[in-house]
C-alpha cells in the first residue's frame, strides 16, 4: 500500500510518540505503531526507517514540544519562586488528573533502555539538558533582578530542579496523591529559598503549590 497523500509526518510522529510513551518501547509492536499512525508497514518504513529510528525521532520531538511549554511558564512576569511554584503546580495537576501519570518520556526511556544504547541515551541527555538550560536561564533572570544571592550557583540549582522534576513525575506514576506531590514541590521551593536574597522560613501546608 502506498503512503496516502494526506500523510502528515509530524502528526504521525506525535501519534507514534504517544504510543511509545504510553506502552514503552519494548512493549510497543510494529503493528501498534502502524495502527497509531494509520500507515501500512511499507509506508511506516518509508516514513521512519525503523522502530528504533522512530524512537530517536520521538525523543527529539518530545523535547521540542515540552521545552517551550516549560519556558512559557517561567517567562511569566512573576517573581522566581511564584513562577517555579506555577510550573510544579501544573505538573501536579496533570498527574492528579490522569494524563501526567505516564511520567516523563525522557525519564521512562532512561529507565527502560539499556545503558549501551548510546544514541538513545544521548537523545535523553540532550532533552534533559534543554530543560536544565531553561531553568538556568530563569534563575539567571531572577539573579539579575536581585532575587538570588550573588553567590548562588545557577548550574547546581538548575541541575537540582531538573532532577527534582524527574523525581516528582516518577513518584506521580505510582503514587498520584496530591499531598505527597505537593510535599516534594514544597521542598524544592525551600531549596530555592535558601539561595534567595531574603531567606523566608519553610513554607507551611497552606503555602504549597496548589
């Protein structure tokens, strides 16, 4: 069967990515991917080359879609702490509501795929590095506004927040309890407080991300 004229490569890639994200790489069959994309096997191979190549393309696509959403939240005209609280709240809402319980596609692949899969691990690293860079930029803007101390280590904070978000989403896969997730988010915010120019006391339950 020839590939249909109305074939939309980006839409097919996103549908395939959703399938890999939901089921995992190993559990997703070629038939699953053909059903998700609406392509025959021959058209699938013409479009993506192989299941493995599709995985690499999906990891790239995921980062391209996710990064602007994270950046948009942190670009809001809000104090640094409020912007990060809004980001954490969005993740928590997605988890509690259900769609976010798939976890992070990058994190899922890092856990599932073997370490010697260098190409896939490189794509995961690039995706996480993009998130880390967005966090570093947001922290840099906050530092320029005087919200962070002059000696605040932006690289260390950005790495910590990237790891924290990954942990939040991992916990959310197995325990989508709002209070538990808010505790994790509150602890991350307190770590930001420690690098702030004014060091507020630890937040109480009413001050958690809602």
